[in-house]
C-alpha cells in the first residue's frame, strides 16, 4: 500500500512539471482524491465441522479487501503461526483477497470446559474497519452403540397395518434411520422414527426387518424384528346335501365344507366350527300295488257275455312301487254258447245301440253340463277380480307411498299383517322417513313455498306409536318458525317431527320424521344447532355430546337420546357374547355431521386385570333390525368409522353416524372374563299385617341405568331398598348363581323354601337377555306378635365370589326409603344447549387447537396431548380429522362431564411446555 505522505507529494510534483511547459496555464482549484477503501466482505465463511475419530478439521475463510485476517476461537485469538495465509488480487475489482486456514484438533475441543460448544470465527481488517464472520462450531462426532428403541417382532393379520418403532442411538450429528429391507410403497415413516406398514401381504411383507442408523462417524444396526403376516382360515361354502343313505326308512344326509377360503397360513387360526353337518332324513319305502276283490258279474249283454272288474287299490302302488300285474277286467259267455246262432242279429243291434228317444236325452244332458261350466267360470273370474282389486288398494296404503307427504287418500284401510313394507317391530327409531303417522288428524307436510297453507286432514292410523307431544319444527337459515299441530282431543299423545332446513322452490328438501316411544326417565331430546349441546338421561350414565360446528350453519335438528327397553328390542349379543351396556338410540339417523359426536355408555365389564380378559365389540342395529359389528377394540384400522375410549365404568364412542348402538363382549382366552354385577335387597315398605313376609334380591348389571330400572320397578310394587347394593364379580365359568338364607330364628319364623338354596342359571345372567333377575325368599312367622326379623342371605357364584347380607328389621314399621350411593356422578340436566354445555370456553379451545394441530418435529403437538390425556390407543383415527386437537378436546369434555375442571387439561399442557396456552387459560378460563 502507498503511504499518506507519498500521496500528498504527487500533486505538487505534477503542478511544478506543468508550470515548466506553460507558465500561462491556470492550475485547478482541487485535485481528485483516491477512492475510500470499503469494509472487508467475506467471500467464504467458516462452516460447522465434526471431528471424526482423531482427524483434525480445517476451517477456512476468505475476504476482500483485507489487509489482515485472523481466527478467534472461543473468544481467544489463534496464534499467528497457526494460520496459513494466501493472498491474491481480484482481477475485476483490483482488491486484495486474503484467504486463511487453521486446523482444529480433537485435543483442543476436549480441553474446552463449559456448556458451550467449541466455536471459531474470522475477523478481517481493512483501512475502513473490521468485519466478523459467523461462528462455526466444531464438535466431536460420535454414535452410541445401542438403539434407544428397537423394533419388535409382531404377528399381524393379512391386510392389517403394523407400526415398527426405531429410535436411533444418541449421536452427533443425529443419525439417519432407514429400514432394511426397504419398505414397500404402501409403507411410510413418520417424524417419530416410526414406520407404518399398511395393507400387509403374506409374501412381500413377511420378513426380518432391521433398523440401520448412520451418521458421519459410524453405522449401527438394531436387532432383527421378525414380522409374520398370518392368514386365519375361512370356511368355504357348504356343499349340497347328499342323498339320504337309507333307501327305505330313517337315514342321514350330510354336507361338508373345508377351511380353504382362505387356508390358514403362518400360524393363523384354524376355522371355528365343525367341517360337516348331518341331519336326519326319512325315505318313503316303495309299496307295490295289490288287486282288490273281483266285483260281481254284470248282466248278460247283447253279445251273450258278462263282465267283472277289479282295481289296483289294495294297496295302490306308492313311492315307486310296482303296479299290479294282470288284467283289470274279465269276461265270459253267459249263455254257455247258446247265443252263437244269433250272431248277425247281435251285430246289427251293436251298430245301433241307442233308440231315438235315448239320444235326445243324452244331448240335452251335455248342453246343460256345458252351460253350468260357463256359469261357474264367470263366478270364479268375478271373485278373483274383486279380490285382486282389494289387495291392490290395501297395498297402496301399506307401501312407502302412503307415508310420503304428497299423498292424500280419501279413506284408509288397515294394513295386512303380511305386508313386507311394514316396519320391523324391533327396528330402531328412524327419522329419515319422508313423513310420519299421527294419532289424531294427519296433515300433508310436503308443500312448496307458494302452496296454500291449508291443512288437509287424512285419517287416524295406529301404524306407529306416537310421541308425548305433537309438534312440527321447520327451521331455515333466513327464517325461523315452528308450526304446531293440535292433538286429538287435546291429548298429549303425539309426536315430534324434525326437518332439515327447507329451501326455496327448486332446492332439495329433506324431511326427517318418525315416531318414538318415549318413557319418562328413559329418554331426552333438544333442538340443537351449530353451537352444539349435550343430551343427558339423568341417573343412567348415558349422554350424547354434540360439539360446536357439528351441525351445519343455519340448520337445526330435534335430536333425541333413548334407552331401549329390553323387551322391545333384539339384543346385539350372539353365541358366547354378553351384553355389557344398555342399548341406546340417538338420532335423527341419516344426519349430515361435520365432525364426530361423543356417545357415552355405562358398561359392566371388569377391566382392572393386568392381562386383557375381554374382546369388546361395538355393534349397531340396521333399519331391518339386524345387528352389525362397527369395531372391535384393539383391532381398529384406517377404515374404522368410530373410536372407542374405554374407562373403568363407561365408554365414550366418537362417531359420525347416529343410530342404535350397544357394547358386547366375550372372554379372551385363556383367562375367563368377569362382569360387574350388583345385588340389591328389597322388602315391603308398608307394615306387614299377615303372617307371610317376602324378601326379594335382584341380580343386575353394575350400571346406573340398571339400578334405576330396578328402583322404579320396586317403587311401583311397594318395595323399598334395605341397604346399598353390594358388588359381585361374575365370572365366565358356566357356574350358576346360588342364593340361600341362613340363621332364621326358627322359634318364630320358618322358610317356605323346600330346597336349601335357589339358583339363577349362568346363561340367564351372562347373556343379559333377561329382565332384571331376582329370587324371592318367602317366610312365615309364627304369630302376628312377632315383629323382629334377623337373618343372613348368602349370594355367591358356584366356585366363585360371593356376598352376605346381614338383615335386622322391624316388619311392623314403615320402612324409610333408602337412597343408594350414586355411582353415575352428579345429576346433570337432561339437555344443555350452546356454550353452557361445555366446560372449555371457545376462545381457549381455539388457541389450544391452533397451538397443537400443526405437527412438530419434536413431537410436542396433539400426539403428546393425546398421550398425556390417555387417548393414544389408536392415533391414526385422530390424524385423519381436520383438527385432531379439537376432537381430543371433545373427547375430554365427554370424559369429564361430571367433574370437568380444567386442572387435568392444564396439567397436561404444562407437561408439554405450552406456557402461552396456560396464560390464556389462567386469564380467560377458570383453571
């Protein structure tokens, strides 16, 4: 570089030289100065590096213009002798370019103490000042040997999916994980080192899988996980029945099937059931025909012969028997040959056997018979025509067209019992029908916007049971109105008709109407819209949560929740299954839901065992009355329409289709499952005025609904509960329930029971198909003066658990009603509409969803919330929803409806480190 003094001398010299050539030339007032040098600019900055084993790393930087460049590591200047400097000149700008390298060894990095990593940066100087580069961190590369989580071998059913989790060893830099052999196109990894293999095939997916973790320093392999895709066997179709093996009399017919559709593979289960069936058959034995006795000889004819006949009727040939052999008729000469001389005369008489008078009589008879046949044919045709017309007219009123709103018949005929269009007696309530049948005047509902509003009375019809009130509600996004129809005679016997929003002319109109048989305490209903709400049947543990946004904006539905009576519905259990919950109908069915609703059902399955003893299945009832499986807990797939959250005493079903549902279960071998039962002891409430006295003990499911049903029944019978119901675990062991009474004071009382004990059959209890089961102990006191009764009642399952009731009562006093300890939580109102139905305010819900819906690489998103709340049994269900967090919060609302404080939710968010959401909950909510 040129010094400042040399730069100042050059202009003076130049001026003196110019004055030698032209003294008259005028010098300029100022001279141009050299341009100012800019600040150094880095063309190459040092980059992060990893020390592999003991090999040092090279850090390099380059800047222009630069008079000097030095490295500074961890705040200290690197010795000048450790720098390797290169200098060049930029051909375009003419600026000096300096490049410098340093070497960093493993020892230098290891000697650093503190929490901060080893770092270095370049500092470049020019006449304008200094410039610093960004920091480059130097770390020692390593990779631990052991995987934090290795894949586990599994046996998976065909077409199912499996998750292989591979959490790599700790390392620097973090290792990349790959699955070997490489997964197929239908498999994909997730952010949490989990490989999801779906639609598994036997040949392509059955393999030994290994996770390979690799970084710059090493490569590690996990232990091998053997994935076996098995195929459970399936029965082929039955063959045709074989012919009866007995040609005469009683025999057998047989048909077979094979376990080849498909055949079991890779340890899959063999088909359950017998491979053949055998039924009895009876083959009719052939009976050969036999002749009857000969009839008497006929009179001697003109041909001098007489005849006699016989029939093959003793017995007639049957079932393929041989016909009689021989002739049916026999003739012989009746004059012993005397008529042979009059042969010619006989022939003439044979050619004209009838006299003229006899011919007229024959023809008259034929004409009369013909006329009689014509008259009979006309009568038969008229009767058939009338019968056909009557059947056609009856079919019109029975078919679905009689239920449409545009049909106005002038008269009505009762439907025939064999009409296939009638509703199944056990079918669930269906509100998707186009019209309803009312008890009282029935009116046409299908009218356009400009149609006359006059109501056309139809007729009364007992086709469907009515509802307690007669009311039609029609809602629209622009107009909100309700039309009330008067009931017959002012009676409250009617029904509720729920309609979707009715648009203008030309728009689609969808009517939902049906009749529901509602009983007090067994049903509830409410009109819900976009804000949602909650339906609860008090003291039963049954509720339906309709989250906000479930119903489309501008539409309102008359929603209902009903507990079906056992005697009025077919039960969902079959085979060895048992009913574990009440059968509940929610509707109207066919509703368009924007998000899942949550149906809460109490159940009586014992779930606190260390190993799973139950195979639990959720079933739904079709409109034809048949039951279909919705899902089996633990076997969910991406196509499962529901999610079932199990708790000790209830289950919560996330579903998008309303209808009739019930929970069933069966034992999961090898351990037998247990049902939770309650034993309730009742006695007459009124004082006993006779010598006879009875005690009734009920065996019911351990659910609030079952206990409420028995309390209502006994209240109608005049009974009272003597003490709190006692629990009993009833095991799937095929042993009966045995009840016995002991320690009766025989000086004053005697038992009318002839045997030592009573028993309730195992199947009656396990199937759940019976009404509330009970046994009655009939006692007789010695005199009316005896008022005290002391005894002991033992109830136990044979070779199982049991309970003992210690009874001491005064039968001459009026017993006070005993209130059992509530097991279903606090009594909630039957319906809550809008924001009041939810514990979590909408603002807090929105902020939680916004914070957790987006996936996080560290897993701190909705998946961690599901794990904290215990809703992580099958995360793929929530992953398919637009807002997984919103569905999780809906499920949380349903699980905590009785004690829905925000502490559990706030604790889960605090563990996740979501402090910003906690601030909002503290400010807006009541945490």
